């Protein structure tokens, strides 16, 4: 109950809206078609470049909102290296979630919970023979383990990271 408003908006609005757009609208079908087979989507009359740029713009806007939230709400100001590799973790969480918004949300909750756990373990002041750097690495280790487990069955869009040139 002590979370920021953007946290509730994300869980209650953005994640369900992303799922609905991707799986229940023609725009989402176009995004998925362009991601799987841009040549077939182009043959069906879909402007591949416009869909890719639209998806990139929407994703960029959501990432900007997340970065602004991290800098302004969580920390209160900009500090050097504030992201600390969380961008790569976000990519791993998308792979873990198999490109499904609700699964990605659960992956993010696992990472966030592990991040909070390592902070709690450090604050408890346990006298363990483990350096504090091990606690700092805990969320990333859990992310790697989750990615190894889920990565075996992960599927990805067939045209992922492949440039498209219209013939």
C-alpha cells in the first residue's frame, strides 16, 4: 500500500492493455506478423516499416517512463550508473516470459522480489562469511538461473534482429 501510483497503473492498466493490444487487436496481429515473417506480412499489404517503427516508438516510450520512474521516484535524483545492468535483465525477463506480457510481469516480480530480498539481507546485518557483493549479485544470479531454466523452451519471433529489405 506504500507503492507509487505508477506501480499500480502498471499492474492494473499497462500489462493488461499490452496483452489485449498484442492478442486481441488487428494492430497486435500486425506486430506479431511482422515479427514472425515480414515478407508474408508485406505480401498481405502490411507496411512492415511503419509497424516496426510504431512498436519501437511505443517500447521506447515505455522504457523512458520506466527510466524516469527509477530516477525520480525510487532514488529521487539522477545518479551515475543508476540502471546498473537492469536493461540486460529486462531483456532476460522478456525471454523468460516468452514474449507474453503477463509472464514478463511475473518474471519482473521475481527479479524485483530478489532485489528487495538482497537489500533486506544486507540490512539485517547477518554475520555470514559471504562478502556483501554476493548479496548485490543475488538478483542477477537468480535471473540467470531463471533464464537457463526457461530458455530451454523459449521461442522467439522468427524475424527478431533481422533487417527487412523490401524486394
